[in-house]
């Protein structure tokens, strides 16, 4: 199983506290049985959005991944503890092939099929996705949340039917977000780096109410990464079940003995 398929399930793509356990397992905790009401966010430019604010998310589904001659479909499990950890497991025919644990400052991936592992920082995901990315951005991409403009940046706002298009610069990048006027939920995110002709687009659809919240959540995310103006990678993340705001979640991660460490990103 190509590890890119699993990692792109996260986008399925600012730090707070770090996961303290070196084993990758979070200490037990309990969130409320029913998630709090969604958080309404108002940007300085007046764009009103509705973002998630539950502490935990537990979901599963299928991801279809395509890059060059590689065309794969796999099952995935996703667990998120807000501002702390993102845990992903991908399997084919019931056998786990890849597991990943993202914290606010680290990326760890184990490929059981190739008996290899990777430990490092977000330069790894930045190369996979073709644009610079952080933990907070990956979390926002996975949850379909609007990303606020950095201090000093003035968003440009356009109305397009039932949506608002919000565009602003962020370092060498340009972020363009399509937000529903009626629900405040993000419909599409495009991140571009014009100097090197790289871009990443995530489109959200099939909005449903997961168990534990009344907030519409995108059960389908289509991801496209482009390099040099041509499509280089594409993935469709389809949730079959999503639960939020109940119980506690473990994030197990370990590196088996004998696995070889990778020092370069292999897409």
C-alpha cells in the first residue's frame, strides 16, 4: 500500500500542547457525551463561518488514491484529538499496511508492507502535498474548518451565489476558501504557491450530521495536488461513520524491531 494514500486520507492535510507519551498513546480522558455547539468565527473582514469545536473525532471509511500509474482503494480509520494528535490507519483486505501519527511538531509513519518507518517533521507532509503544511492546517483540512487569515493580512471577499470566496496571502502561499453563506461551512480550500506552480485543493461535499453534534460535517473530501500546472496526485476520502465528542480515544503507535528507517520522502 502506498503510504501517500494514507497520508492524503488526512486531507482526507500554531501548535498547542504536544502529546506527552513517547509511545504515541495519549493518556485517557473523557469528553462530554454530546459535543458543544459549533463555534462561530467572524474574521476582521466580516466573513462568518462555523467551525468544529469538539475534542475528539473517530471516523472510518474508504480512500481512493491516484498518482501516475498508481490507482488504489483502501480502508482507513481516523482519530483526532483537537490540537494534539491525528492518528491514521490504512488497510487492504483487512490487513493494516500503513499507520501514521501526527502531533503538533512531528510526523511518524510505519509501512508494514515494506517494513520501513519514517520519523521527522512537517517537511515530510509538505513534500507529499506539494505545499508547506503544519499540524493546525492538517487538522483544519481534515475537519473542513475555515482557516483564519494571519495577523496583518487583509482578505479579499467576493460573493458567488450562495457562497463567499475569501482569498488572502500567507507567507509564500495564497489561500482561497469557498464558504457557504447559509451554513458557514467550508466548501473548498485551495492553497497555491505561484513561484513554483504548486497547488493543493480540497473540495467538501455530502454534508451530514455525525453522531454527537448537529454541525454539518463533510463525509466526502476530494483532494487534488498539482505541480507545474498538471495534476500530480488525487484522492477521494469517503467517511462511512463519524462520531465526535464521546468517550476517550487511544492513539497507539510503535515501530517494530527490524524495520528500516527512511530518510527521504517516497511518494
